[in-house]
C-alpha cells in the first residue's frame, strides 16, 4: 500500500496505481467525480496510458446540492460518455435517505455510522466503498465481481481499493480486498 502526503494532490499517482491494478485484474475501474474535473483528469491519464478496461464514473444525484440541479455539468457528462465511459448519477448509498431523516429528527442512523467508521481509514476509502455499491445498484458492474475503485477527500483522488461488489441492499457482502493507496493520516 502506498501512503500519500495528505496535504498534496495525489490524483495522477492514484490514477496510475489504480489503472495498473485494474489492467492486471482485467476489471473495471470506478471513479467518484462531483464536478467532473477528476473525471476529465482521469480520462486524460487513461488515454495517455492506453488504459483498456471499462471506466465508470459515479456522481451525485440531482438535488444533492441544489433542488432540481446536478453539480456535474451536462457538457462534461456528454464528453465522458462520448469518450467511452459510463456515467452513473445516484444518491449516496451510505447517506442520502438517512440524512433526510437525521436532519429532521436530530439523530444519527445506522448508515451514517457506517460512513463515519469508513472515514476513519480515509474519506476516499468511504467513497470507494460507496461507489462500488452505487455502480452495482445501477447495473454498471456485476454482483460479487472485483473492481478497482478510486475516491478522494474533496478535490481530486487520493484513495484506490480493489473491492468485490455488492448491492446496497446486500452491503455486508461487499469486500475490500486491497487498499492500493490512501492518504497518510498519521499526525507526525
């Protein structure tokens, strides 16, 4: 496992590590993107590297930031699809519905607790877990197949994992097989 300085942008290194492992496993790669900037950077790196595996981007559901709107620009979505990627727009598997309840009832619910625990490894680790569920739920990848997932901590990518997929309704069967890279959160 590679540990990154959590103060730097490690996207290109994360892409390289993840693409290499996805090629070795001959499997899809799933990448989180919000505004599409990470997706565009990944596509550039993938073209340059001659990456041949399936590419899936997972982005936020409509209304997640603003009612009736999606944060991923439509022209970026179209470009990614034209370049051969699959783009999934979905509610966060570990928080969407529960945030609606916890905001009203002022508590914490089980999926929010799962998300909080996963973030203890890194924010990107939680994202990897979540996008594997979301991609399986959407039918973009099969059930119980290994994939490489890339997540980040707000801007860019800093975490990559090999995950065996599961559906949200069956999330206890999702397996983290390998942590390829993540930020070093140890305070020196």
